C-alpha cells in the first residue's frame, strides 16, 4: 500500500487482467513514482502490462494529468494575451517551428515554446537555434516571462521543473521496450505543452518513410488522441497529418535549416515549408482567438511574413536569447562546412522515391545529429536537397549538395542511392494528408 | 548491452512481441540478474511480458537452469547411495514429508530435503519441525553432508547459496503481480530441488478448495510441467495430483501435526496420510533405483513403517539436528495449547463439504501460521478435525477440537461454519486423482 491508500500491486494486476483504472488511481500512481515512493520495478511491470493490454482515452488523459502534476505549470494570463504553440512528431528538414513561432507572435499570440533536441534521424529545434552564435536555450522562468511579455516568443529547452515525471518515465520506457504506444506518447507530448502554458496547440503528425510513423492510419490515430487529450486538459487543439516521404524544404542540417528559415521569414524559401507554416499558423491563430477562422488566420500569417513583422519578432528573440542576429543577414554569417560535394544523378528519369529516413541518418552519420543523447552536434554539416518527388532529372544533374567537413565519397554514394530514378514517377504526394479539427 | 553480449532491451522486446528466447539468452539474463548487472526494472518488465505472453517448455527449462546456476549445487555421489526427495505444492494438514523422508532413508535412499516455512493458509515443514524443542533447521553444508552420510536424511531450510536468484526473482514477482504462472512456479521449485542434489523427485500437486490450485486441470498441467522440467535437468520425476478438498489427516497446526506424524511413524495414524505417504514413497523408491517398480517400492515403505526402521531414522535425524527425541514418546512432550474448544455439529446430517481454505486461514488467525514472512508462529495452536467428507454426524457431536491459547467463541463459530452438513452427501472424493509417471 502506498501512502495514498492505493495498492500498487493491485493496480498492476488490474492492468495485467485488462481491468480499467480509475483516473485518480493513475494520478496517484504517477505522483508516487515522481516522489520516488513507487519503485521503478513496479512502474516497469505496469508499463509492460499497459503496453500489451492498452490504456483507454480516460486513462491516457489521467496519465497526462499525472505527468503534468509532477511539476510546475506556467500561467501567462497576467500578460493579457492568448498563448499558443505547435508540436511536430519529427521529420527530416522540418524547420517550421523557427518560422511559425515568430509568425504567431507577430499576430499577437504569445508562444512559450519548449522544444527538444535531435535524436536519431530527425533534427531538433534547439540544435538548429544553437547554430546561431551565442543563442541560449536555457532561460530562468523569470527570463522566459520577461521575454514573452516583451518579444512575444521564446524558444527554450525543457527545464527540470516541467513535468519531471515524464523524463523519468521515458527513461524507464526506453530500457524496458515500452516506447511505441500512442497512449504513452500522447501524455509525454501533451503534459509538457500544457505545463508550458499553451492555451492552443497545433500538432503536425508526420507519416511516411522519413517519419517515426510510416503509416497514415497510425499517424491519424495519434493525431486524434493528441487532439482529444489536449482538449480534455482544457486547451484548444487541432492537428495536421502531413507527408514525410521526402525532406521538408531543401535544407537538412542545423545551420543550413536556420538559413532556410531566414529565407522564409524574409518572404522567400521553398514553397512546401511556406505552405505548411501557413496551414499550421492558421490553426494556431484561430484557436488562440486572434483570427475568426482558418482563412483569416492564414491571411494574417501571410501578412506577418510579407510585412517583415515575423522576421522582426525572430531577430528580437535571437537577440533576447543572447544570439547575434546580425550574422543572419550575411550569406557567410552562420557556421558553414568547409567541403561541398555535389551528388549527381546517375541516370536520366523521374524521381520516383526518396529514402528520407536514410537521408536523415546520413546527416547524423556526418556529425549533424545524435545517436545518443550525450553526442555533440556539428552545426555546419548537412545537405541541400535539389530534387523532389516527381521531378525530371538528367544524368549528371545535381540531386543534392552535401556540406561536410571532409571529402566523403561514401556519403555521396549513399545519398545518391537514396533517390530512386525511374522512367516515370507517380504524382507527387500531397503535403497535408488530413486535418483533424 | 550486457557484458555477455546480449541486449536486455531486445530480450524484453522479443517476449513482448511473442518471439521465443534461445535458452542461452535466458540463462545469461538470469545470470546477469543474479550478479546485479541486469536491473530490477528490466527484469520486472520481462516478467510481465512473459506473464502475459508465456514461456514454452524449452524457455521454462532454461529459466530453471539459470536459477540453478546462480548458486551452488550439491553433489552427493561420493556418498555412494541414490538420492531422492519430494515436493508438495502445499495444503492443510499436509505432514507427509515428516514421515516420507525417514521412510525413504530407511529404504537406503539419501534424502537431502530443503523445505520451506508456512505462508498464507498452508503450513510449512520447517515450522512443524521447530515445534520439537531444540530442533535446528539451519545447518552448514559440512553438517548436512555428515548427517546425510550417517543418518540418511536431513531436513533444512534453504541456505543463501542455493539458487539465490530464485529468492530475488520471487521477491520481484511478489510485488509486480507476476506470481501465478506455471512457467515461473516450476523453475522456482525444480531449481532448488536440483540444487540440493536430489536425483529423483516425487511431486504432490494438490487441488481443491484447500490448495493453491482449485482446479484439477490446472493441477495436472503444473504436474506435467514439473515432471518434464525435472527430467530435462537430468533427474527422475513423477507426480501425483491429489485432493485437497478436506484437510489431510486429522491434525492441523505445527505440534499437532508432528504428533500425528509420530503416530504414523509408529504404525498408526490416519489412513489417508498413510496411503498418500506410501504412494509417494513407492515413486521415490522406484525412481531412486532401490525398488524395481511401484509395487515393490510400496512394500518396502510399508516394511520401513512396520519394522520401526523409519521411526528410528526420524529420531536419529531429530537428535542429529539438536532436537529432543525423547519428548516425542510422551503424550505431553510437545508444546501443547492450554485451551481446548470442541466445535459441535449444529445439526444432524452428512458432511457434504469442508471449507479447507478457511480452516487453514483460521489456524493462521489463532497464531499457528504467518500472514507475513516475518510473523512468529505459535507451535501449540491448531485443531484436530474429527469429521471427514461423507461422514454422518449427529447434532452435538464434535466436528473438530480447537487448540488455542484462550477461550475463542468466534473461532469456534467460524470453524463450525466450515462444515456443510446436508441431508445427504456426495461420495467422498478419491485422494489420488491422477498419477503423472
């Protein structure tokens, strides 16, 4: 029996035997785990029972509340403006947050964004930002508040006081084979977003060969659960299921992606990144209450890009967080790799498939990402992807340009092998597969 | 990755996904757990995955080998005689070990019996023996060897060097809801019996309302697994599935059961205890190779009882282990309770059912057993059960005689309620339901 008067053994047996938990049992269980009263070995037995026997919607919501309750919860209501945020499940070349957050701020929404680092084949927003010299991603709660009030947007790492039980639970899931379940993933994501004080959240759930979820049906199910649980915890939510069967935009790699984001913020940049940013902004602005509907939200976001207001918010954020915004204006301002290797098309034809996962993995392999959480990241390396699905190429034309620290024939060969060139290609897939709203 | 070059996470995921383990993976896993290299939280996740998804026969055997390999294994071959033992899954009034072990010793078989204590509604052989003043159940390996050579029988508790991973694993199963599975129970039992050096094992798997297994089918399945795994580990084995829908014999409680065992060893005592002892002895003696078949084994066991040879082995063992064998000859020699309460039949009729579990629980409640492993046991208390299934009783006749430390009307009422008296009763069940041989 725990001090809360519930029996952890009985809770484990209940899930083992497919009996549902009452919400307050789950909250007490997580609270006990967070305090150290419920030992790891009982939590991991419960995790495996739940992995195999499932958690329903009410249980998922309660687990989210339990994780949320383990730490502080920011409340920005005194600042007098609506709050919103976005979350992506992770892809290759996904620099949308860097553009979207200042766009929303420029439209009058506070964006208290807590982001993560790259792990595995996908990049992380914090790593990208840290390619800007001086940029700090650890701020005190007081500094976050002051910046949010003054600049309207802040992008930081998860402090130890936000949903600490989530990190502890993830560490246990990681070593006990209990990672890949929606009802564990959703509480982990939502508890942090609610803890940071976001009142409206737009989710970008990616699917395809560059995403963690390969299958649109699985991505849709996750999107539905994210939206439902976020709403159950009192925030507004919407989601897009988006295609990740090719990199998003052209740049993959930290400094290269910042450069592309800067191009977007100044009104240029690849059209797919721009389109997805506007689609997510439309949801955020509507749900934050600063736009009447998605059409009005999209229009406001377009104005924020066209007017330079979003760019101004971005540079103000960079300066506020210790970064040197002046470097962003110079072509050679950000760290750049000493070696460029052009990857040429081995034959003429149409791009029929791109192994997006392998592209992400190759960027990790050349130093642009992490295999383990403690690895260092080289901000300079990465690649510019020149060919997109459905494009026609001639033999010898560039498919991609590799940015590396040394000549690397193996990587060039491997990148070339990521592109399937056929006589004909299917139609390029739609970027937004479904909106969950 | 562990030092043995196998990945515990992969092992957990395999069982989670219903993939079978190679035997050497399980052995390395248990060895790592025994050394402390594999943490509890990974073992408990695996336990839950195996609880829900199962272990096949080869995996069960390998788990047994892993537990066995975590400690020492006695080898009595230098003593030049066959070894054998028995194991009961636990019942109410089951004092067979006290009689059977000296019977086998009297027939030329070495019995290096490692026994347990009572927990829950069933008694334990060590508690029974310790009602004999001075009897010690902790002996050094050297003392065990010397006694086995000289007396032929020793009855001790499990030392810390016999299958230590079993105790560690059981502690984890107990707090993670992963106790009740044959493929966990079998390795726990068999590893200890093989470690003590028994070359032939007779199992008594009990079923009915006084047993851990209520259902004959489940008891049969456990008996089959016990026999198969024991044989896989190189020992001979046979099993009886026996009825536990009423107490075995008349005495329930530690000193009372020793007194009944003494009566048996001197040629008297209840016929059911005698019959079961002879049936198990027949299997042990045959499998140890000192009898040609079960008929010859049974005859040898009967002679050992009739000649006093088994009684002589028992008293020699008691003396060798520090006990005062002289008290066994006196009616008041063993500790006895100060109060006797007769439980009378409330009506005339036939005994149609006996709540054997409740009888065991009541003996625990009056101090004769343990609810927790640290509880003390009062050797004096218990009861003599006078009525058996199918017996005809008249109102006011004794159903049982309670031996307690104080007048206890509540216990008397509760014991009376354990007997269902009807106008007619079904035929008394057979004691031996099936032989697995």
